[in-house]
C-alpha cells in the first residue's frame, strides 16, 4: 500500500517561504506586509535623502561653492582692514582680540550685504512702528531685481548658445547695440504710450539680433570661430556707440559731454511699485522670456535640433539637420536676447546713452550662464544672486567701508568653484551622485 507524498519541510535555511497557491515569496518581502512596512519605507527614503544630500549633485556643489566663496571673501575682508590685522601682531598673547575683531568685521559686512540685497530688519520694525514708509522695506529687494533683470537676458543669450555648441562671448557687444537702437527708437519716434515702449523693445532686440547674425553667418559659411569674431565685435560695438552718441540728432545739445538725449517717458519701462523704487517691468519681461526659452529648448522642434547640433554636429548633419542654418538662427536669437537686456537697461534705469550705459551686463551674463548650468531657470536664479550681490555690495561699501570690488571677487570665486566641481568634491569628500553625475562639458548643459 503506497503512502501519500509528503509536503517538503520548510526549514530555516530555505531562502523562500511558501506563499498562497504555492508561490515562493521572499521573506524580506513577506514581512513587510504588516504595520512596519511604512516605517521601513520611511527609513529607506530618509537614508536615500541623507545619502544624496552629501553627494556630488548639482545643488550640493553649487551651495558649497557659494559657501567657499563667502569664506574666502571673509578672509579678504580681514586682510583689507589694517585695524583688524594689527590685532594679529599679538595673537599669541591675546588671541581673543583677533578673533573678536575679525568676527565683528566680517559679520557686520555680510549683515550689510544681506540688508542691502533682501531686507533690513530695522526698516521692517520702523514700518510697523510708523517711523518710516513701506518703501524702505522693499527698497533692497527692488534694487536686487533691478540689477538682475538685464542679467537674465544676457545670461539666457550665452546659455542658449552653449546648448547649441557655440561659445557666445559677444553678449556685451550685442547688449551695447541693443541699448543704442532701443534708446534711439525711444527719443526719435513720436508714438503713443504703450506702442512706443513695444517699438523701443523690439528695436533693441533687432539691434542685438543683427549683431549676433554677423558671427553666426561667419561661423556657418566660413568656419570662423565665434569666440574670435564675437570678441572683436564687442570692441566694435563699444566704439560705434561712442561715435553715434556725438552725432547731431542723438547728442544732447544742452550738454558738452558725450551723452544722448533722454528717452521719452512714453518709451520708458514703468515702475512696478512706485514710491521712488527702481524695480520696473523689466523683471516681469525677464520671467516671461525665461519661460519662453525653457519651452523652446525642451518642447520645440528647433530646440531638439539645437541640442542635437550642440551634442554632435556631424551626427546631426547625418540625420538631416541643417547645421549652418541652426548656427545662424542660434546666434540671431542669442543676439536678440542680449539686445533685450540692453534695452531693459536703457529704458528701465539709465534713460540716456553714455559710453558705459551697458555696464558689464554682457560679461556678467557669461558668469550667470555658467553659474546657472546653462539651464533657463538656473540662469534666472543665478541672475537674482548676482543682482543681490551687487545691491548688497553697494550697502556694504557705504556702511562697512568694504570695497565694492570685493563683491566682484566673490562672484568670480563662485564661478571658479562651479566650473571645477572635482575640486569641491575633493575638498568636502562628496560621494558620487547616484542619478546623474556632474558633467564637465558646459556646452552640453551640465
């Protein structure tokens, strides 16, 4: 008489457990069906968050780069003050004097940097107590946005060219031509309010686009390197501006120095807050243009072609994409963006043409694009940071006696560390990022 087959015994050494209908289930998975399953998921999420927090990702490297720049800036602040340096001559006898003087100087300088860029707590307290108006509260933020608006345009111009594989050093010259054409349109054409502003902005964009078309065409037709041609066009634009200002019909007849007629009020960018605050419609236009560039890069057919050409021109050409057409259109669009930045500068705050009307917004736009990783919204945030450093630096110079050039040094240090992520990773012993490692090719967009 045969005996029925017995079920195999499941011992502790077996790696699977019998589940419903004989399906083998891993014990680690089976034990998570109880009330502790959510806890284990939370622990896993927390572990991943902490692991990625100290990884060499874009956000961590950017933040640590700014921290390093501020630390080195603090050292430079100390070295620039002779009274504080005098306390280090007897540091072995009374070290507290040197540390206390250094801390007081640096903390006061950076406090004024914050008060000049974001908000002054004393102004908020005075407003609540009725001692001053609301304008004093929003004045620092107004200055930050005013300085940041033109940098958004020039930064996007450089970033857009980077994504297409071109190194646009000519944002400064394109911005200069943009200021010139926008200002001339602003005091030559007698147009009604609203229409006049639109015409002046379009004139600035067209002027910059024309100045970008030249190196784009040379690159596409002759292979001339865009770095050389755009650098030379920067000098040409500056000299051309100086000549135009002195011409009859442009030069202010009531002035003996090199300055143009003022832009008509109908062509000036309106203030957003009023009350004497300088922030104007330019920052709103900067947001709109940032949205448009982000859509262009990520959602449009031309954006796909642009990125394909930037990644590999030969492969893009084999796939049927016109590389020469892409180069020309790319530089025209980049020049138009820089021209808008120049138009925002002259129509928003300057209102007259001088030899230095564009400042350094084109060269600063190059740094903004690098800091923003050539991503549209990264560029926008980097422009806000540079605007805050500029606005806060003015107060730091006035109240703490720290040279404004120190702010430029801090900006340069931030970009240096951003451009050398391996250095930051080695200094802070960062782990390699899991999802996406840092790339070294700026033209491919980090």
